[in-house]
């Protein structure tokens, strides 16, 4: 099974904004690299909720949680801890 971080990386590298990006490290800024904008954040929320069976709360949709693969992974793990049975 894929790790949370690698599943997110694969998703992000398929976004149209990722055309010129070949490598993405856990601490790279997704905003500075041009991967995420407001629509990208919305797509990423939908992907994460569907893929990991979680709910990302409105108050969690803040730049800090989407800054890097590492930050997104932490957000998902927090959301998973709220899901009964996970």
C-alpha cells in the first residue's frame, strides 16, 4: 500500500500546474513551486477526502496545511484519527 505522502505526490504531479516539475521533496513549498493555487487546493481536498476516507474541516483549509507534502500528510493523519475504526 502506498504511503500517504507518496499518494499525494502522485496526485499533485498529475495536476496541470505540474507540467515542468519532475521531483517533489516532502518539504518543498507547493505554493512557491507553482503546484497549488486556490483551485488546486480545492482539488486536493476532494482527492484527500475521497482517497483516504476522511473529512477535512473548513477551518483546516488554510495555507499552512497545504504548504508541503509533509504538512498535507500531517493534516490527513489528524483527520484519520477522527474517523472511528481508523
